[in-house]
């Protein structure tokens, strides 16, 4: 009887404002059979550090977070705070 736990990024969504919504799934596995799983979501804003993120999250951030997207996000945040 061998128990193991795996954590994988199973969903990466690009939101309209350029934010990335990342979902990770944690599986508890016994002898090759998944006993349970749980999900966790976190959001990365355009321009935010991607340090420590999954390689696919970094690749999508690099592809979508252009200077224009980052500037538009920053302007929207500033307008909300004003």
C-alpha cells in the first residue's frame, strides 16, 4: 500500500483584462488509484512576478503580457483607485 500526492496545474485561463487564472489539482493516490482530489486557484495580474510558477504559466504570461496589456491593466487599476 503506497500513498502518494501529486500536484499539477490543470487549467490556465486568460481573463479579459490579461490576468491569468491558474488552477492546481492535488491528487491523493493509493496503489495507482486516485482516492481524492482538491483544487486551488490563484490569479496573476499582468506584469506580476511569475517566479516559482509552472513553466506553462510562464510561457502564457510571456506570450500575453505585452507592454500594452500591462499598461492597460495598470491604468484600469489606477482609475479604480481614483
